[in-house]
């Protein structure tokens, strides 16, 4: 039976709210947020940055693992709609990054986005009341003005993801927020190493390497970071992941 866009969106909200599972994986959860954002908001790419709790912001997840896109998300942690968004706690949009105004507004981010093939960018905060822990960025290849309804849905997705993240930490008596965010950033670094190992071994691009890593983690019902750590420590060989049938 086919489902309507509204039904699929409702299912996404339920999925993002359900963090009370024993094998809850923060990074896989954030990847899901970016993928569903692309699906529901009609954007070409999405990414999440999180606070490193030292006054900086670092990329945590994206809808694709293209190196140029990962680099763009890293750059916009210092400049761009995302960096403005986390300061103001409000959505920030740009419908055309190629205009003189936007090139002057973000002299590093705008040219980098254009070089990566994106003409429009928006960001909404990952926040709960006055607490902002990161931002969700939305990118489009063509000049695009996100309407109020789309931004509202984007903010709702970001809000439910933030609530789920913070709620999981609270009910499982996890580390303090700053410790949890720091751990998440460390796990992301491990995954970058694992992607590189898989890409080199299998002669793959980073997107396909990450897809193999994530699929293996799902079939094994284990966290991405645990698999990545085993690859880094040479207790798991890349062949075990790349030759496994899904």
C-alpha cells in the first residue's frame, strides 16, 4: 500500500522520537535526520554540526559522504548560515549564494559552496528552549527560496531530533551533555578513519565506503563507532565488511 508524503513525514517523527532502544547510535541517528531532511524538504543535501563544547562547532553527519561536502560542512562551522544560526538560535537562509551580497556576507563559505555545486543554503538550530547544541543545514543546487512551511517542517525535524538526543541522555543516565557531545565528536573521527580504510581496501569512494560500514553495523545490530574502532585497532579486517552479503 502506497503512503502519502504526510504519512511518511509522520513516520519520520516517530522514528526520530524513538531513542529508547538499547543499541541507540547517536551518529546513525544524526545520519537518519539528514537523509529524512533531504527526502521531506526537497533539498539536495543536508548536514549536522554539533558543539564541541569548547566554543567551536564540528560536522557530525551528512546526507552523503562526498569529501567536498564534508569539507563544506566543516568550513561552515566557522562561517555561513550554520554559524549564524547557532549564534542567533534562529533559522538563517540564503536563496542565492552567488549574489554580491552573499559573497560579501560569507567570503569563505559562499565560494566554497558554489565550488561544491550548491547555490542556496539554509540552517535551523538544534535547540531545546534556550539550549542550542548544533544546527541542521540544508543545501540546494539551484537558487531556491525555502518557504515558511518548509522551514517550519525543518525546524520541527531539528527540534524532535534534539529532544530525542537529550532525552536519551537523561533516561539512560549518560554523561553530562558536554561529555556526550565530546564522545560523539570522537566517534565521528573514528568513523572517518574507518571510511578511509574501507575506501582504500575496496577502491571505493567515501560515500560507498560509509554505506558499507553502516549496512554492516545494521546487520550486526551494533553501533557504527564500535565497528569503526575495531577497524582502527585491526581487530576487524575491511574484507569482513566489504564481502558480507546484506
